[in-house]
């Protein structure tokens, strides 16, 4: 039995190692690993870490990324992560897993990105070796301790860690033509949604939803993947079942089925429908669906015109001291392994309207308005809505931030983003503290300890003196008796 | 053997001394506690045979502690004070060996040692038989059995000596763990034989007291109440883990369960008729020790429940490896050395 | 009144019943001695009186028992505890608490007696057993005899009607045994307690008892009769009685005093003046008196190098000086008996000789090896040490395995044939595949001896080999040891058993307080002593007569026929 387990572990390890992470590994001995952290209130932090060792532990990845982590070592079986950047349980004052009822816990779940999806880690942070090209996720949320948790958002490795050789050339312009041709095979309602601009307040408008499928027609018994992204939604259901604000589901309809995605908030509800046709055996899959796909040439054009490459945030974030310059993405971007088609569409749509005046800070840091966000309640249903600060009043598209940033004017524009984000954080102390490193406790010897130590030494001296006195008294007594 | 203080006063002392050992890993408090307990031991001054066997236990505990320190220090590679680095590809111990891990290992073992010391001194201070006589009726028999078990230990140590000599003279050398078999088997058999003989002797002398069995309804009632009490307690404890948001209900369950158990014990104890040979007298010093020790114990308990942060010591980042010291807690520990002050040398004669 | 009616009892998993159709009556106030070989059911009978059999042991029971109106079967041990006081063999395993006074109170507390009654009874019992000076002592610090007296006191505290004792003196030295038996006699005569005692050392007690119960073997019919009547039937009896039986003395003497009468008559026939007369006898007597008995001086002149040489040995442990200046030389082929009270240093001296402990001062040389310098492995090739408790030695599953274990320990090759021969010599060959711990006391003793003799040591040390053995087993042991001596072994035996020493030893060394008091030929030392003299010796007070064989041999040598003796006797 143990041999089987060992074999399984070995296979798992191999799979993870050779998994679908096209990494920019070992170029000049530099290894990279990506980290995603979803906090208690749903906000996301990503980090890309460069390291020279062949592998580091998951826990080191957390620490080197500049996050203040509290790990419980007292079990002797490795470390359990109790708190990240102040979120979680403050061990040892509190129990490391302080939000637990039996096995159902709200806790930091550890996931690895493998084979196109998040896999719950069977090993703890101190036991798992992270090597080049791996994507690790930590997500706070409810789950069964040891078997399941709340998945981190799906952000691609390449969105977080840019290859050092890649040259990002973000351009502000995107040819609308590419836009038009690169129509996703979703229902027309999708594009209509994309063009609509949300106004500032989140509750002022009904939620916005993008609902797509990889293939609208499948052969009988085959499967396809439904993907959606929603903004400002409080409750989202797919065919009546609650789902997450942004997710993907694989469906295998036995017959033609119309899936309805409904997103609702206080101001209204948005419903999107998608019909998946099940072709009877022998029937040719209609090519018109495919025909709508942009040709590779168009795709090239699109990618040339827009910045698909992820943020070049890597270099600056190597040392944990730059923690403040964090790329905070409240909303995850598209999964990296997808074809650029749907993204291109949304991309091109949304690139244009981004005014340069928009404070990337607002995009980057949902901080100032964080108070208005309702933190998710414990044991909330999975429809925790990921609130996203719309990009300022009057205009910024509800775009995934990465893209927006990237398109804000090229590299220099991005630098602006970075610098302003830095300054923004520096200036905006209203930014929630959990996005900084938690104020580190003073780990050095400080003079405030001195009075305590002095009284300790005094008591020691007292006891020693008392012991000597007792001994003397006893010896005297013994001498008297004999 | 002349007594020192009333056993109940010593029990209060035990509570005051064991609580710090159980509740904190802070090496400052623990070292102070060990010193206070040591001073008490010195004041007791006796060399009873039990004291010798406890010396063996304490040495064993110290050995265990020394063995666990490297275990912790070498396997927890975490901390900023790196002492030295082992190649990372070594299976378990590879990686940085940190000062925090070393400190943590030291502090963890220290609490075990101090607890052992506390119990060792308590054992020397109190006459086991006297303590045994004070157990309530329903656990009296368990108390006797425990007392005998404790008394077996020095006998077993002597037997061990005899057996190892006998086997040595036969040419047997202990070179590895398998060579311990010729020593352990006779030891176990001798201890077993002695135990059976003692059981026979106790049986022949009417041990077990005169238990008034009572009629079947009274018995059944007692058993039923105990069962219900246990069930209520179990439900209350389970509920505390799974449904913590109903304190009133849980409190009621726990209270009812405890009350039922206590009543059942009292009822059973009533039916065991036993008398006491000795008369216990409460002297002034006994009272002083009792009150002060109880005060210290309650104070520590209050701190433990209320201001838990004062007690914990966790050197790993982000916490500081420098332990804190609260003078108030140090004072409570100092009170553990009170018997040394109160004991007069003449009270400690054998 | 104790009444057993057709009792049949079988232990669990045994085929043969331990008691078969057992019926007897014991009157109140009687002092009954229970005798019989080991394993003949004595313990079973005694335990049936207070219900330990069958309540503690299980098994199958048939028949009726009535002890002063109560039935142990229905009452169980707890119900009988206030009626029957039971004292066991091993003084170490009878105490629950550690203080004498608390132990006395223990039983009474269990019976919920009022405090005033308890205090009164404790005082009474302390006086009855004359242990008032031990009141505050810890039981673990008492000597064996004191412990047994405390045990008796503890059961007396409940004021039972019957006192039942299962070999209470077998683990004690003679003086301690004497104390206990005197106390029992006092209980019986002054307080009228019924006392039922099982004992191997008949000589100490047979003169006091009213009746003797003899159990010949397991399941056989008991013989309950007057002491003299039973003694004339018993196969194994003390030397005095054996002599009396061989010479047909009548009435059969039970005490030395009774025997002296007959011995004086013999004196004339043997033309031997008694020592009291003070006359000089023949050469042998004169020689024996002329040979000086010097304390701490080696006997005779030795020209051969001694195989054991102890020179000015000092040793202390636990703050006590155990050995203070011992000087002793042992010649090869000697049989030496070390005698002395408990705590006089006998065991310590033996351990010094085998090298388990090293001297603080002085020197111990064994077969040319200095124990301080030589390794234990070398020493144990020459010296074999049989400890007091054979149970400390035996742990293998078969006896054969024990012998092989010793061989391996000594790095000797395995030799099944030699092992078999050894077991034959010790009369254990039929037990070679048995678990050594299942053997009887005597067999275990011999098994331990076999395990040591495998290594063929030239010096054999035995520490109290006769604890708990009956006469038969002791005779067998004596024969075995003499056989070994004939083969050239040197034997050192620490013992209390005067008869065994008289039968086997050439030389006796008396130790007291860690010093040698007397060191001389056995005959001389024993006849000169009051305490360490054999019965025959006490009878005749003549160094020539230590054992029965000596007397019979002399008689034969003097050419006196049995017929002439009988005629003389008949004439008187």
C-alpha cells in the first residue's frame, strides 16, 4: 500500500513538475515562481519571485515575496500557515486554525496550478518544493481542512511572471477592425455587454457579465467549457445553481441545452444565456462557429496591437522590501492557457477608452473604497462577489486591470503606473494595512525588556539566597543535634 | 515518618507549582519555577527511598529533553538567526539551522522537566499513604492501586539490579537493544509474581471495604444517573467544538452533566463504608500554605485565561526570540518557594 | 471448629485434583502443623480455609467447609477476613503502605471500625507481637523477621479466630524464624488462637504443636495425628528424629532435651565421654580440642597456593561499611560454608569474589586474577555464581535454551551432549524442554545451578541455595554439591541452613558485622557454637558427630549391634 502511495506521489510530483506551465526557466540560472494570495475580503495579491536555487519551499515563496506570514511549527510535522499579512489567525495568541467547526474551517488553503487547474495541495507549505515556472496559490475561505478549500482566482503564470526575454510592447491603440473581426462565438449579447460602460457606483447599475463557451457545438457525449466573468454582482447563478463571480465549468450536455447565467445586485439583474448544440453523431459541426473565430493573422494583429503580455512587474519585486510596489489585481485575468480569441475581443474593446488621466492607483488599489466593500461573511456561499473598483468616474472600462494597465501607454506608461502606485500607497495611508507588510514586531533586543529582565534576575538572586539560608539553617540544626 | 504540612495544603502547592509548568514555555518563568521548587526540596531535606527513584526519573526526563532539542533544531528550518547551513538536498535536516528553532526546542523541553521536578518534590513532601487515605470513597480503591503501583517502582529498580548482576555473571553483555531481553523478561515476571502475591494478600485482608451494595433499584438508579451525566458532558464538549455559538445551551449541558456525575459519585461513596485511623490537624502553618498557594494558583489561572499573551513564547518570526518577563507572574512563582520559608528543620526529620 | 467434608478441588487447567475427598476436623485452640513435600496440596488446603481457593484461583470445587460457623465459599475472602488471618510466605509482597502503624490500621479501615477501636487494637497488637519499637518505622527498612511479625500483627488487628500461615519462615534466617515461631506459640498458648502453620523446618516447631497434618502427595488422603505418631511415618524428618527412628528410640524425641536422655545412654556404648564431663577422650577428641580455633586465622597450614585469596578487604555502600577487613584463603577443592546473620556481609563477600563489585581497599585474587584489574569475562570463566533468586536468572523458554544462552555468553561452542550429561547429573534431563519458570522451587534451584555449571567453573559460589526447599530437595542438593566437590571444584556457600552446612562443608567461616568472627573446620566451629550447631551436634556436644551418619558409623565401628541396643533398651 505504501508503495502505491509513493508511486502516486511520484507521479503527482512529475506531473506537477512537467505540468503545463510554460516557464521561462533557467534562462541564465534564474528561476521564477508565481504566487497568488486571496485575502479575507476577497482582494488578490500576486507576486513573482525570482530565485537561484533549483527549488524553494512553498513557505519560503510566501516569505520572500515580502508577506508577513505566521507559521505554526509546534506540531513537529512541518509548518502550518496561520496568517498572511495579518489575515487569518494570530497564532499563538489564537489557535492556528481558529475558525473551525470540526473539520469545516475557514483557513488558508494551499493550491498548486497543474494541468490547467488548481489542485489542492496534499503537502504543507514547508514540505512542498516550488521550482521554476510553478504557480502557487493561497486562498482564504471555507472548506474542509485537508481536502478542500476556496480556490484562488485563475490568473496565469505568464500574467504574473514575464519571461526576462520577453519584450512587452504595450500600445495604446488597438485597431477597431481587429475588434470587429475577432468576434467570439458567444451570443451577441456578450458584445453588447462589453460595450456598455458601467458608471461609478457599484450598486448603481446591474452587474455586468461576460459569458462564453469554448465551443458552441459539440458532438454527442463530448464536453465543452463555459467561462464567465462578472462585475459588481452579489449573487450569481448558473442554471439556478450558485457559482462564483468568475469561473469556468466543464459541461457535457447530452442534448442541446441552454445555460442561463444570472448575476444580480441591488440595482438589478443581468442574465446571459448560452446554447450549446449537441450534434448528432455524423453531423458535421457547423463551421460557422469556427468561422467567426479570428484568423491567426488577425490574432497576431490583435496581439501586436494590444498588450497581451503580462505586466513586466517581475524585476522590481524581487526583494521583499519592495513589498509596497505590489501589483494588486482585484480581479483575475483570463486563464493563460486559453486561446487569445475571447480575450482579444474583450481586450480590443476595452483598450481604447482608457484615458490616461485615470489614476492607475484607483485601478490598482481598491483600497480607499475598501470600506464600502462588505467583507465576505464566514461560511458564505461561493458567490462571494469580487468587487472591483471601476476605474474612476466617467469612463474606465471594467477591464481586467492588467490589460488596462498595460495599455495605458507602453512601458513608460506602465512605469508611471508603478511609480504612482508606489506613491499612491505611500500617500494613501487609508490603504488597508493588510496590503502592506504587517508592522513587524520588533525582533531585536529592546530596552523595554530591561525592567522585566531586571526583576527576573532579582528574583533569581532572592531564591538563591533563600536556598543558601535554608541550607545554613539546616546544617546548624544538625550540628546542634549531634 | 513525621509529616511536614497537611496534604491538602501540599495539594494546593502542587496546583500553584504545576500550573506555570503546564501553561507556558517561557524559559524565564520556567527557570524561576525550577529554582523555587529546588529551594523547597532543599528545605525538605529528606532522603527517602522514593526520592532516590525520583532522581532517576528526573535524570531520564533531562535526557529526553537533551535528545529532543536537536530533533527540533534540525528539522524546523525557519527563522532569521541562521547558525549554520546544511546542504539543502539532505532529506529532512537539510537547510538552515536557525537559532529560533534551537530556542524553541529548549523551551519546549524545559516545561516537561519542570513538571517532573514539581511532582518529584511533591512526592517527597507528602506521605503517599496519608494522601491515599484522603481520597473520597468512590475512588479509594483506585487510589490504593495507584499508591501500590508507585511503590513498586523502587522494588523494580532493586530487582533490575539483581537481575543484571545475575546475567552479567553468566557472561551476558548488553551490546544492543536485543540484549535487554534477558534483563526485562525476568523483571516483568518477578514484578508480576509480586503483584499477584500482593493481590492475594490484600484480598485476604478484606481490601475493598464493605460496600453496601444496596438494592437493585438504587444501583440501577446510580448507574443511570452516571450514564446520563456522562452523556450530557460528552454532548456539551462536542457541541463546544461544533456549535460554539450557543453558549447557554452548552453551559446548561455541561453543568447538568457535571452535577449528575458528582451526585452519582457522592451516592456511591456513601455506600462505601470506611473509617479513618488518623486525625488530621490543621496547624497555622498549614493554613498559611494553603491560602497562599491557592491564591497563587488562582492568580495564575486568571492570567492564563485572561491575558494569555503574557504566557506564550514563540521565537519564530514574526515574533521576537527575546522572552518577556512580567514581574507579577514572577512573584506568583516566587510564592511556590513558600514551604522553604515555613518549614522548620525539626519538622523534616525522618 | 474447622470442619472440611469431602472436599475435592481442582485448579483450572489441571487434570488431577489438588484435594481429593479431603475431610478433617480441627478443634478450636489447636496448634496444627501441616507438613508434606512440595506440591502436595498444603497451600491449597490452607487457602481453602479463608476462601482464596476457589475465589482467587478459580477451578472446580466440591464439598463443604465450615470455619467457625462460616462458609468460605459463600463468604469469600472478604467475608472471612475478620475470622481467618492469613500470612504468606514472602515478607516483601504483603504490604500495602509503607509505615508500620498505617499497615496495622489498613485492614481495620477496610472494615470501617470506629477510630477509637482502631487505636486500641493497634496498641494491643504492637504489644502482642513485641514490635512497639517499630511503630514509626518504614516497612522497607525492616529486616525479614520484623516484617513477618508486622504482617502477623496486621492480620491480628482484626482479632481473628484462626491464624493461618503458609511457610512464614522459609525466607528468614534462623534467628528471625525463631522470633516468629515464638510469637506464634505465644498467640496460641496465651490467647487461645487456633494456629494452622505450614512449615518445612519441622525441628523448630514440632515440639509445640498439638497435631500434625501430613499430606503425602497431591490428592492423597491426609494423616492427622499426634506429632510422634506422624513423625514416625514421615519420610523426611529432622536429623534428631531420623536418628531416633533409626535407633528406635521410644518415646521418639522431638526436642534436644528429650533426645539427650537417649544420647546419654548411647554415650556409654560408644565409650565417649561427653564434653560436659570434661574428660579427655581418645585421640580424635584430643586432637580436635588441641587444634586451635583462632578467629580470623586460616585453618591449618597450607602449602598449596590458595585459589581464592582475600586480603584486608574493605567495602562500604550506602554509607554503611559492609565489609571491614576480611582476610580469607580458600584452597582448591575445599567446601566452605559462609554463615552469619542477615546483613553480616555474606552476599557482599561473594559478589566481591566473583568481581561484580570491586574492593574499596584491599585485594581479592581469584584463580590468580586480581578482581580489580581483570575483566569480568575472565573471572567468570573461573568462577560460577548462583544468585539467591533463581528467578533472576531464568528467562528462556526451555531449560536447554538456558544452557545454550550461557554458552553463548561465554563464547563457548554449543555442545548438546555435554549439556545433556550435565542435566543428567543434576537429575533434570527429563525437564530439558520445559519452561524453567514452571519448575518447582528445588528444580529451579538446580536449573540455575545447571545454567552456571555449563561453563565448567572451578570455583562455585552459591548464595542461599536452600530458601524454600524441603528436606528431600535439600538432600538432593547436598548430594550434588558433594559430587561436584569430588570432581575437584571449590565450593563456597553462603547459607543459614546449619544442617546443610553440617552435611557438606569442610570449613565454616562465621561473619558478623562485616568481619570474620570464626574461621575453622566445620566440626570444630559448629560444635563450639550454640547457634550454628546441628541438631546431632547439640545432642552429643562432640565434634565427631555432626550428622546422623557420623553416629551410625561410630556405632558400627564400635561393633554394637542393633539387637544389643534393643535389648538394652528393652531391659530398662
